[in-house]
C-alpha cells in the first residue's frame, strides 16, 4: 500500500539549489514555481518531465505540505546559505518523501553490512513494503539516480551496483533538524541521540552536535538515555 508521495523524478543538486534560492527571494508559491520552471529551461528535460520536476522540487522548498512547512522554513532561513547544500537537500527529501527515506534506510543498512547495494535487491525490498507495482519499480530507479547525482552513491551508468560515495556535511545546527526529518519519515515522536548517530536514513550525512533547533526538545530518560522529541 502506498504510504505517501513517491519521489517520481530523479533530481539534481543544481535544480534543488535553484529551488531554495527562488524560495528565499519569492514569497508567492505560484510565482516561485513559474520562476523555477524558467530556471530549468536549460536543463535537458522535455516539457512534461520539466513540469513534474518542478512539482517534485516545489514540494520541498516552495510549497511543502503543512506538516513539513515549519521545519523546512527553518532550514531555508538557517541553513540555506551553506556553501555545499547537497546534504541539506538530501535531509529535506527524507523529510518530505517517506519513500525516499525508506530507500535511504535500506541503502544505509545494506552498505553497513555489505559495502555495496544492488538496485534489484533495493527494488524487491521497496515493492514488499510499498506495493508490487510498476510505479515503485520506476521510483526506486529514480531515487538511486538522485543519490548518485548527489554523490551519496557511486555507480557506473546503467549498472545496478552502487557503492558508498561522499559523506555530505551539514552544519552542526542542522543535525537536530536532520533528526526531525527522520522522525517525520518514520512517523515517530522521539529518537535516542545514540540511535540517531547510526540512523540508516542518514548514511551519507555528516555533522557535529549543535543546539538551537526549536522544533525538538532534549530529554533525559532512565539509564542516562538522551532523547530528542518533537515539540509539535
């Protein structure tokens, strides 16, 4: 059964950079989408593919659903001037698209065990949890292309074998924000800080400890366990 929107387009870092910059400068979602469509005119996309790509990007930085809007607005303000935004974009995709988060979780677990991941294995896992349909087959391929485009995975064009890529750094202030993204993807209310450090969804993300994120609170539980819990 489908549990949320699929990421049905492969995305490029430059396209997401354009989306967040336009969102920072434009208050109107319709205007921002129009400007983004114009910005992608030079990309090698047909008219239909460009329209779907604008929709996929807008759900992240321009017109997110209400349950994600506040956390993404915070990232746009506080992290949007980061020099290399690839890590920020990937965390945002995890927050917005639970399907993409599940892809990352399987990839992270498999890389930790085997040091590589095969797209057919990934496809079988996602079809088992999201439904055995062609749209899932295609969405897995597009998610892998996205991870490769961001450098989080390495793999030859046309090859089903992917290996670990770069670790994408986000500012220390963004790590609790990344925890919030994982909670949204899992539909969970809290996560242990120790568990967060090994969250498979964040297999490609690196960052230090930081405070100042307002939408999570830190609590101490029995046995000295430290937990990050959603405020709202």
